[in-house]
C-alpha cells in the first residue's frame, strides 16, 4: 500500500451556503415587462433557446410574474404578454 499525505483541521461549524440574490436574467424580464411590446424574441450569446426558456420560466415562477409566457419555436425563444 502507498502512503497518502493528508491534513485534518478541526473547525467549530460548517459555513452556510451562499445563494445568489436574483438572476442575470432578471434585467431581461424587467425590460420586457416594462416595455410596450407584447411579443419579442430573446437571444443571449452562447445560450440555446431551450435553455433560455427553462431559465426564464424558473425566474418567472420565482418572482411570481403573471401574464408572461415563454415559448420556443424553431430554436427561437419568444416572450409574450
């Protein structure tokens, strides 16, 4: 058997997990809700339309925004009021 080097250090307690407050998609939703357009396309560089739909739906549900729907057609993400 080979020897393994290790180090054990006592601690008084585990740190609490830090959560993000908000999301990077919140400004996008805010701009849409406050805007005049009822239907817009959404694109974020490097993100797939289906991924965007999932993330936006999570934020809409978490923020309890009513009247906003996210859909994907032909790999294009749409927001509609």
